[in-house]
C-alpha cells in the first residue's frame, strides 16, 4: 500500500505546525527576547532550591537534604536529579525544542489532536478541540502563577488516555507504549493531585468500555488488554522508581501523612483542603467568563459605576485610579482568585450537543467525567458528598484546592464536544443541533437579560462603605451581562457555521477552519487578560532576590545559623531561603513535626515576642523553640538596623545538663514550653534512657548532606544538634562507629556520645534514592523501546510494505 502524502500526512503536519506557531506567537517574548514569565511560585521555588542547585553545580552530586527552609527537610520535592535520566531528552524531542514551561502546552495540543483522531474525529475538527484544551483560562492562570508541574501533568492526560483507548481498540502494543510514556512523564513532573485525577479519568473510561465490550470481546480479550496496560503501568512506575520511592518515603512524615499529635486527623484538615471550593453556580464561568466578576483584582472600564461613585464622594484621583485598576469584582466565596475558569462557550455548547449527538458510550464516559469533576470542584459547597469522599475515597484527603478538579472538566469537554460534532456532521441531523443551540443560547439570554436575579455581594464588601458597595454591585452586574452577550455572539456565529455545513452550503474544511478561528479568538482574548506582555521580564530573579541592606548585614557573619524573617512569617514567600538557612519557607508539604512546632510553640512565641518588642522589650529567652533551632538573626525589615541578633540561640550543638523522659508527643511538645532548651532536653521513652553528660561540641564542616562535628566529652551523655530529625536516610558515626540517632526536643537530633574526644559525622544517603537510580533508567529505556516497537508494528499492520 502506498501512502497519499496529501491525505495521510499533510493535514497532520499543518496542524502540528499551526500548534507550534500559536505557542511561539503567544509566548514570543520568551522564545525570541530571552524573557521569562514572572511566576511568583517559581521564584519562591527558586529560593528553596538554591542551596541544592548550588551544591550540585559545585560538586556534581545531589544534596538530597536542604537546610534552606523549615529548619531542614528532604529535597525530594524541591530539586533532585537522577544520573542517566532520559526523560528530559524525551521531552525535548517531543516538544521540538520549545523552552520550558511552554513546551508542555505544545505537547498538550498535539496529544489532544492525536487522541481525537483515535476517536475517529477528522483532522479539521481535532485541531479545534486541541486549541480549546490548551488555551482555556485555567491553564494560563496556572502558568501565570507558576504552577508549571500542574500544567505539564494536565497536558499529559490525553497522552495517557490515547494509550488506554488504543489498547482497548486491540492496538495493545502501541497503546500500552503510549500509556506508559504518558504516565512516565506525568510521574516525572510530580504533580500527584493531577495524576490522581488522571487515574479517575482512566478508571471511568475503562469501566464504561468494559461494560460495552463485555459481550463482543469476551473475558479473555479484555484480560489480555488489561495485562498489557498493567505491565505498561508497572513500567511507568519503574521509570520513576526514585521519584516515587522518595516521595512515598517522605509522605509518611509530612503534613500529608501520619499524625503525631494524637488528637489530629491524618491527611489534611477539611477547612484547609476545601478552602478553594468552586461555587456551584460559579461553574457557569465555563460558559460566561465574567459570570462571577473575573478575578479578585480586576480593572474596571472607564466610566464604571465605581469610578463615578468614588469621584462623587471626593476621593483623591490617585486613590480612584488605584482602586479601579484592581477592583474587587469577584463575588464568589473563594478566598481569592486570579480569574475565572473559562472553557469556551463553543466547546461547552458542543459538549451539550453531545447529550443528543454523541455515541452512548462516549456520552456516558465523558459526561461522567464532567459531572464527577464538577462535584469534586464544588468541595464544601456540596459537603454532603465531598466530605464523604474526603473521609473514604483512598488518598483523597492528601490533596487541597479541590477546584483543581476542573482540569478534568476542561479535558472532557473538548473530547465530548468534538466527538459530538463529528457524529453530527456524519448524520446531518438538524434536530440535536437545534435543541443544543436552543438550550445554550437560552441560558445565555437568561444571564444577559435577567442578571438582576443575583445579589452580586461578596465577603470583601464589608470593608467598603455602602455607597461603594452599591456601585461595585452594578459593575459586577454589568460585567456578567456584557460577558453573557459576548458568549452569545460567539455561539451564534459558530451555530451559523454548523448550520450551513449541515445544509451543505459550506464544506467540512471551511467549518473546521471557521470554528478554529472563533475558538482561538474567544479563548485567546480571555487568556490574554491574565497572561500578556506585562507578564514577561528579562530577569525577575535579579530584582526579586536583590540583596537588601539587612541581608548584607547578616551575610557578614560566616558562621552556621538560621534566620527568621518576621515580615514573611513562617509559611511565606520564602525569600530568606535564597541566601540563608531559614526557619520559614514556602512548600506545600512541610514535615508534620515542624508544622506541629509552628502551631503549638513557634507562632505563640513569635506573637509574644513581637508584642513585647513593640514596647521596647526584646525577650529572646521567650522564643525557646527558635533558640533550639539556632535562630541567630531575626529580620523585621529591609534596612540594616532591622536586623536583630539573638544572643540566646543555642548554636549548632550543645550538651544539656538534664534529660527529661516523655511518654507522648503531646507531653513532649507541652514540655518544650516549660524548659530552657539550652540546659534541658526532652527524650521520648521509645529511645530508652540516656544520661546527661558534660562537654562541648563544635561544628567543623557542613554540606546539605553531610555535617561534621568535633566533640570533647568529659562525661558520657546526650548531645543535642539543632538539626531536624528525619528517621530515614541519615546515619551518624562517632569516631567511625555507627550510632543510633535519637529524636529529642520533639524534632531535633540527638546522640549518646561516649567520654573522650570524637569526630561525629552525619550523612544523608537514603536508599529510596541510591538503590533506585539504576533500575529507574533501565525502565525508561524499556518504555522507549516498547513505544518504538508499537509504532513499527502498528504502521506495518496498517499500511503494509511501502
């Protein structure tokens, strides 16, 4: 069989070229001008990762442990590389050399295109679904915030489902190879919550497919397919063995894992997990972008009701300009939001069309994904279901920001919509089209003409006078109405194109091209509101991390100590981590014991210290938790005189005069409030009894993964180190003899040191990293080889010899 280049290759080459051009055009400052997106979360990550990256550059080794935040923690979720890892090369090849993170968007377009082709959608329509999947506001809001791993994980969902779909269509080798590739890369980008959602999508797809195939395929065939997919999944796990093993190891000791204070619950607190719950009615932003007023800080148009009210009440022009530039137009109940989650009115309409036009199997599969993901996104606003899922759905209580489930919605909508359009154009049946158009346009007309049914009140309104609140409500109403009319306009133009195509007045290519332009214009203009030319900078790190006089003052001290930035707080921007070993930091999964210390000891101590400091009294003795963490400097501002040196900091290590046995975590953390940690130490009974000793200990060398001390003990006993206790991976030797590391003072390390002079060495070499490196690389090559084999045999089967 010979290949027809024009039919078999050209449409796909054109589509891929268009996808590439769109990404390059949107992100031209990044591609051509060497600028980067100003992403606050990435800058915070950069601060936390700097120690590890500097160590890697200087030594060629992995530090694996960082002292740059929260007193010390594993670096598994911060910055870790594996020698021989080929996934970066695979990504570079698949994305044609586009830079990170926008290369994920390009791959997502191509992946959705391939997925839709595998469902029998013609190329012109598949391209429309691909653009809709990537250019929605959810992706660009996430990108602007710096949620790069989330973006990548989302963009890999169609890769995973393509493999699953092909495997169920009896292309088992090719399908399992693609399935393994998608999972391998998704595990690489390490966004567990999106991978969890991907698993839900796969389970729904597989369950529906099995029900529909059961009679025709039979059990042996389905078991064979399942076998291929299970092996592919195991390969993907093996290809990320180091990442998964270290993550699993750490999860036990993080805030997502086992409890330490017995009155707490495992996992996350419900209030924390459901803090970002999407409103039920707020889901209409998928159809009408400014339904809920846009973002928490949105520019108002000239002549807005708020501007007129401010002028009428004699407000200073500068204050008026500042207010209308960042007006609180959002009236939902989320704490704050960067903008609406808009999926595109045309794609939502086509998904609604799927109720009448899509194949039953497709409708059940992707309709179920849409409904279930919406339910999850509503969180506390549908507590009767979501609290039950939080308590009983395996591992679900490890995640927060449930509105992230809308990523599943935004994946399923274009798939269902484009399959529905494909079936509609094959049947040429006007009835489902007219019903769907009537339903969708009717909803939009209700919002445009009947917006007065909503109150437009927001929790933030209590901060403003009544006259300004009234004006804000008028502006919110105007935004909803204007946005509804806008959506209706796009819908009617798209509807006209589809109508003419059904009547065979225009061909499929014209229809696909017209819808492509409409969807592109619709989503591009909305997403451009939240990520535009103002989002790019030449070198944001240079200004963000510019050394302040206060930091320069601290940098004069070349010793070993920690810093607390009182302006940032404990869980904050984490800028102090960029230059110093810090008490605070920025991370989604702190060590649970450190979080306990924050809640029970550090926060109350800081509050009391600040209150006294404001009255001129600096009670350094009252911050015992910070003292035992060797917090030598406290920052209260950026000027040099805003640095406060703590004379009570305990130093890197010390020998306490008394050791108090404790029988529970509650008792131990309460005891810390009652002792001078420099003189007295607590020790859990699980570690036996250790006497108080006498002597001195000095830190002589330090790296992230290695600490060396010189001890001179006149009497055997306990030595306390101002380092965070982590029960896995750390080893300690005393004069070459391995010694058990004890947990003291709730979360610090301790050793029983014999009498005499000794060299003490702590080293961090967890087996979860060291023992998994080689098999991980082997599995990566196996996946690549299986994918190549699958492509070869599939091509040979489809086209024969050419």
